[in-house]
C-alpha cells in the first residue's frame, strides 16, 4: 500500500470549492494561521473552545464534518487531559499528519500561556486598584455566558430526544448532587447507550445528528464517509514505534 510522505498534506479534492462541493485542502501555511488565531480567541474553557472549533472548522471552513467532530469529541472526552486540546491535535494530525498535530496542539496553548502570564502579572501588581479589580469582576459574568452558550451549541447537536436528555440530566445530577466518580458516570452512560442501541435503536441512532452537517453547511473536506487517509490507518509497526517512543519519554 502506498502511503503519504511524512509531512505531506492531504490531496485536494477534485471538485472545485463551492456550496455544493467540498472545499480544497488547506495548505500548511493556512492551517498554521488558523491554529495560531484560534490560540488567541479560544475563550471560555473547553466548552467554549470546542464551540469555536465547531463554528470555524465545521460551519465556516468545512474542513471536517459535524459527525466526524462529534465522534472525535466522544473519544477525547474519555481520555485523561484537556479534551479541547486533544480534539485540536487530532484534527491537525488528520489534516497534515504529525506536523499538523504538533502545530495544532502547540499553538492551542502557547498564546493563552503568554496571555495568562501577562494577566497574572497585572493582577499581582495592580489587583487592588479599583479599576483593575472592576475589570476582572466584569469578566466573570461574560465568561459564564460564553460557557453556557457553548454548552448549548454542542448539546443541541447531540441531545436529539428525551432519552438522550435523560442521560445528560442523570449524569449532571450524579456528578454534582451525588458527587459520583467520573469514570463511574462514563461507564453507566456507556452501558445505557449499549442497551438502548439494542432495545430502542431508533432513539440512540440520532445522537450525532447524522446528515445535519452536510444538509446545513455543505460537503466537508473530511466528511462523514470519507475514507481515512493512509497515515490514519492502523499499522502494527507504527503502533510499536509510537509505544517505544512514548514509554521512553
């Protein structure tokens, strides 16, 4: 099987970019500019960051379809660590292999790191000044509104019926009211989805809103049924090499 080069970008689709055709594959420079910009505007924590990526990558640029993003988000939510950065790293890797993943993941956090250092210095040096204190207090309700809006944007695309809303409400009650361990909630939700998919599949096959992205935003570069690129296909040799490198680190 012929695979792509170590740093090659995915081939552009043969169709020209338009409302009824998939967009052209982004160049490395275009992807770099996007991930850098995202690092400066991704406010609101994981929920806000994921909502911004959805708006930019799914709705505006159509680099990836909504269904593929939601599937990837499901896996990232199960992994330890920041799911928003993991999602950005995965999409960057899917588009431009290892180079894309490193750039997407690195630029996702570096701008916010420098902003955090600057704001921390301002707070420590001038936090008692009424004007500065007022600015920080004013940010709190704005960030809360961003998080709520982002949660609604993502939730409205996955919670398609009363069954799925029931799982979401039960998980919310378990983690906040009962303080149940997060792994237990994930396991219970997975079991509910497993048995629900077997007994009432018509209620558990709509969670990703299949077909919504293509109908609303047009075909995506990486669409619901796009075959995985060569570098995304499983190979024991690549798995073994990655395992050795990461265990060594």
